C-alpha cells in the first residue's frame, strides 16, 4: 500500500508518523532557548533513525542541526 505524495516542503501529519501522537509537542509560548533544546533532542532521535536506515547524508545534516541547536542553548545560557 502506498501513501499519496505530499507537495514538497509540507510536513507529515501527526497521524502519518508512528508514535507522533505520544510525543509531546513544543508549546508555542516557548522561549528561543527552550525551542533550541527541543530541536536538539528531536534532531538527535531523527539522526539515529536516519543512521539506522543507512541515510548517511540525512543523519549528518540532522547532527549538524543538533549541534547548532546545542550551540544556541549554550550561548543563551552565557547571556544570563
């Protein structure tokens, strides 16, 4: 069974991602440091999945996003 293709750039609906209904979603009222922390954690999980599927370039890019998010969190904590 195949799924209908989505227009490029459109994120999958929560029902299309296994386990997505169980995952906490970031609140829209989060500050930038909290959002960056969430992105760091989520991109680490996605990079792991990509690596397991031998999607090396995708895993690398997700790791870069994770590192940038961590850098943002750390630079935000230095401003306090």
